[in-house]
């Protein structure tokens, strides 16, 4: 990938000038001038996802300059490099091939000299065979009972993606109950183990490295719990109840899980991009293999869209550029994600890792500190709940917050009147944010008070940007497409902003310190080896802890 600092491009300089010209133009005025902008700022992805980005503070010229920025930063060749398996994860010397995981053609794709496609397809077959036996009740527990509960033990990418998909597609679930344990906080695993029976529970330990403290500690705890509850300390019996997904086969076997129970994770798949692999076993067990294939197909179709379409018609590229525009010209700090879908409650949490672990970087690809913004803070929660909590600030606060509103046009349930009302709120919010209030709205309220004074407090200025993302229907295909859309948006931003999106060195120091501090917390003497604040907190915990 080329190392072009975006701020040195012609496009960036022109965007700076252009920003001065249009920064004070109200969204309302953009519409007054070009009422048809809703047509040019609307894209249809295979009748599965519709995107309206007309309620943004930009015009055609902004978009053209942003497309020029893509050209000057060689986005096209970076896209090709990723899809071809080039080692674009430079600091870890790895290919980035999550796109290959959803590619079911036989066209070879190489990481180094290795054609990864046969490996992916073989593993997919294993996933199918295994999940079919569990779902159909052919796989038995140690007392010959059918499996009823699945406990996924993993954290970060080994948890957030699968959990989000399982929850989002609740309406497609079969009889198996899926639980997720991630936190090292004992109350997490306790609350799950309290609900399950060892005779009918299957644990899936998911860890790329098999080195992550939280996952290993929880997995060991689950194993001990299993031995204690069954009163059988037998490794053969354990094999009926413990499965693993890992790249580290040796460590997984020494944990006690036999080779035939281990599904493969590869170094060319990043944790936060891995739900398409065996990391998604909990998804397959919950929805069945065919639905998992639809999820993969949805993502594959978005991959094809991203790979082939010119930037003007490329949805991930457009959304990435809009985000760069706000972050680096309007100086915004955050982006909000509002799924108007209760089942998508975990979507913002999933995106937090995907976006912030990928692009939360301040060193460019040449090893120099950047002088531009690389990553927004991602936050959000399902509508309409947010409307009664923090939307006040979106409408009248001092901070500009670009938002993505997501809704399914047809619900999975039959409470159509609920859905009509939900949709009305979704549309109302994007309209209120963009256009603000008008005098009619003000007149109908508090008409017998001092109108001019109240006017100041009641009026909403609008001019708050949002994208409306409408799924025709929330199903495995459209969800797969939506996730892939955001994955590619992240990639585009990393390329243009000249950072490495696929490593995560920033998380390592905390892990190291925690293991050092663990030794101090559990030793009998007080510590003086850190800064005074840290020493004091460690010693306070030791002194006050009830044993
Ligand atoms: O610490 C961050 C991280 O490495 C994430 O990138 C990853 O998804 C998570 O930990 C879990 O890692 P593993 O799958 O190796 O247990």
C-alpha cells in the first residue's frame, strides 16, 4: 500500500477551502437549492439495503473532492491488495483475508504461497457436519442426553461478533439456547453456569491465540465446574462437552480438548473480522448451517459490490468518506449508531471494537505521528430508548454528532402497529435533526407565555447530519451485507488516513501490567514499586479485601 499522507494531497487542500465555503450552509438550504438531492444521494444495494445520505452537510462538489482523495491515496490498489491476500497487516506480517471466508467459489486466493480456499472450504464442511449433529440431537452428552445449551467462552472478536449476530437474528433461532461468557468478572460465568446442566451443555472455547487471560481462566473454571458437577474427571467425557476454535492447536490440546474437537482459526483472519469462520460456531448452532451460508452470501455480495463498483456507487466508500469529512473538517469526535431494532442491541458494541480497535491509531504507515484524526468514538443504543435519554443533546447540545439510523422496513414479528410507530420515530428523528423546528411547531406550544423568550429555548436549529440505512428485512443475508459494509468502511478510512487498521498493539501494555499487578494483589506484603496512586490503590484493595 502507498504511504500518502492525506493532508498533503491536492484533494485535502481543496476540501479545506471548500469547507470554508459550505460549513455554514444549512441542510435545509441544500434541499431548497436541489430538491432532487434525495435521488443522487440514495443507493440501493440489491433491494436488501437502501442508504439515504442526503441529510448530510455536503454537496456534489464535496463528494467529488472526496472521491479525488480516494484516487490520490490509491484506494483502488489497496482494495486489490487486500482481496489478493497481500500482507497488508505489515506490523504483524500477515494477509487480511476475512473476505475469503465468505467466498465460496473455487478461485484460488493466496496468503504467501498458501492457497487458503481449500482450507476454508474443508473447515466449512466440518462446521456443517458438526453443527448438524448437535442440532439434530445425534451428538450426545456423557449421559446420552441431547445438547440443549451452548456456552461460548471468548472475548473481543471471539465474543462480540457472534453474540451480536445471534441476538440480531433471534427470530431465526432453533431450540438450542446460546450463552456467552466473556468477562473475567466472576459474576458473568456464574450467572451462566447457574442456568445450565452439565449433562446437556456444550462449551465452545474461542481464542485465536489461546493465550487470552480472561478466556483461559473462564475455560479452566468451566472445566473444573464440569468435573465437579459430574464427579467424573475423565478427559474422554470432557470431549463430549468441550469444543475449541483456535490457531494455537498445541495449547488447546494441552488444555484437554482433543484435536478432532478443535476448529481452525488462521493468522490471516483478524479477531474482530472472524465471525465468518469457525468463530461463528455459536451462530451456526443457533441458526443452522443454511442461515449461516446466507450470512456469508450477504457479506460476499457486499464484497463484490465493494470490489467492483466505482467509488461514486460504492456504499462502503461513500460512508467512509462522509465520516472522514466530519471528523477532519467539522472536527467531530464521535459517531452514533442507532439501530431501530431491539434485537440489534449489540450492534453498537460490536462496531466499537471493529472501528476503534482497527483505526484508533496515531502513527501513520511510515511510523510518524499523524496530524489528522483517524477514528471517531463509536457509541449508540437502540431507538426509541435513546430518544428518552440522550437525544436532547443531539438536537440542542454544543457538539455535532453524525449518526447512522438503521431500521428494517418489514419486521420479523407480527406487531405491525408497533412497527409503524417505530418507523415513524425513526423518520421523525432524522427529519428533526436535519431540519430543526419551524414556527408552527413553536406556536402550538405554550401559546400564552412570553413567546419570544421561550422561542429561544424551544427552537431546534437542525443541521445535524445523519445517514438512513434501511434494510428491506433483517435476515441473515442483509445482516451479513450490513456487517461487511461497515468492515469495508473501516478499511477505506484506514487506507485514506494512512494507518494500519489490522493490528492492535495498544491493548498489550494493559495485559502485561495486569499480570504484574495480579502478583502484587495476591502477595502478602504491601507494594511500593509503582507510582504512589497505583501503590495506594493496590494496598487499599489488599487491606480491605474480605478473604
Ligand atoms: O486484546 C485484544 C484482542 O487481541 C482482540 O483483538 C481479540 O479479538 C481479543 O483480544 C481476543 O483474542 P483471542 O481470540 O486471541 O483470545
